[in-house]
């Protein structure tokens, strides 16, 4: 797992993977996994990915793991400018349940970013706040400029 500030843009570019799935007319780029801090009751692992082919799309993907009595159901993503971004559920899993009514949950979601969003934020990076539709379980992911720059270098 990478500590985001410790890698340069060129290291991010070098660690970005490329895949061309069989039977599909697209390429998938995925940046290295990064972790946004660790707290006793939650952990967030994220990466950027890009789909290139007949339809291009960029996403911030995040695995939001937490301990609690019930699901949060992450379904909303806002950036620091207050813009809502579409959320796609990749998977939801229960990782473990203890005897005290608490379970460890993993919700993997993708946030679809509009065309040009990464380029517009290459110098500054960006932040996305995840939450349920009711506003529960807020988690903020900070994507620094070195990560965006390195990822864009690999994708181009």
C-alpha cells in the first residue's frame, strides 16, 4: 500500500497498470492503490482508473471498510466545489462479524469523473466526500496533484 505523498509523479506513472480485457474493445488503466489514513474503526483504500476505447471514462475507485452495527450504503460523492458525481457500486461484502453486534463491512464504489476533470485538477489535486444518501458515514478521500499528474502521464 502506498503512502501517497512519498511517491513522485513519475513513480505513480510507472506503477500504473494497463490491461486490455479479451473480447472487449477497451483498455483499462489503474493507478497504484493508496490509503487515506487508518483509523481504528475504518480504512479507505483508493485508486484512479481510466477506461479508453469507444467510450472513455475516468473514475476514482474506493474500498470503504468500516466497523459498525449496519451497512452505511455509500451512494453519494461530492467534490470540494460542491459538485455531485455519479456513484457506481462495485461490490459490498461483510468481512467479519463479532459477537457484540458489530461487523466489518467493505463497500467498493466508483465515482465517475466528468471529461477533463483530472486535467483540470492536475496542478491542485482534488477531494471527494463519500456518504450515504442520508449523509451518514462521511469519508473524505484526498487525491494529491502528484498522483493525478503521474496517472495522466501513464494514460496518455
